């Protein structure tokens, strides 16, 4: 890539024959140059198909048709990092990103599953107790799910509450 040029990710990833690739980039952040790498990982076909369905559904909601480029790019995960690929290869970056994503989903899942978008207590002391009760209930549910998953030879995150 030439300096100061935008990257056409569609074209670049079409030329990527591997399941992943790493591209050195230079960004401008708050007026400063930031050098790093974009690690691109191809999603497994089942996940890519699911991502494409979401893209089509979102486009449909807006009265549009999803573009072929957008559908292609939905099959990839791109992660920017300043850590050199010699230190953390793209495969490791992809694994770390999956773990990070699950960490982001857990608090949202707790709030949604247990209906705790809004606490009902009036005092700080009672709100803390309410949070502990919710966390206890959630952990008990997850324990049951883990046990069920073990019996069914499944991964607990594949089960829903």
C-alpha cells in the first residue's frame, strides 16, 4: 500500500488466499500518526452465512438491498492492533478477539436474561444486595447450563437461557 492511500478491503481480502492475513497500516488519530496492523480473519462458513443474513436483514429494514461487497466483507473479522505480528500472529489475535467478544456479551446477557435493565431498589445498600442476588441467580443458571451442556456434549455458550 502506498502512503496516504485508503485500503480497498474488498479487493485486498479477495486476493487473500489464506484464511487470514495481516496488513501494515498507518492511521491518523487525534492528529497523530499511529502505526499498526490490521489482522483479517475469514469466518467459518456457518458464521459467515449468519453474518450475511444479519446484513441482509438490516438492509431490508432500511428498504435497501445488501451490496455484494458488503456481503463478502461480512464473512471477515478485522482487528487493528499496534502489536507486531511477529509477537502476536493473526491466529492468536483472532482467538483473543473471540474471548474479548464473549466478555462483552456476558454483562448484556446478564441484564437481558434476568430483566435487570433497571434496578428496583431505592437505596445504594439495597441496590448492591440486589446486584449480588442477580449475579448469584445468573451463576446458578450458568452452572445448570454447563452441566446440561456436558451431558449433551455441547459447549455451554451454545445453549440459550
